[in-house]
C-alpha cells in the first residue's frame, strides 16, 4: 500500500470513513472530524495532520 494512494482508491466510502475515524480516535485518544479523512485523502497527508495534533 502506497502512502500516496488516496483512501477512495483503497475503497474507503462514507461509512468506512466514519469507522476509520473512530479507530483513529481510539488508538490516538484524539478527537477529529470525519471530514478530516477527506481533507487529508492519503495516508501520508492524514499522518502529517495527526502528527500536528499529537
């Protein structure tokens, strides 16, 4: 899996985005809006965003 692959290319849809966000919140004990998954649409971009929050 490439860090530059878009989540949508990996099969992420709206329902899965909500589930994914929930898992991120549990793992990192941080609250993020579900829109952040779409605003940071790759693993690399979302990782950088989470790094800023943590």
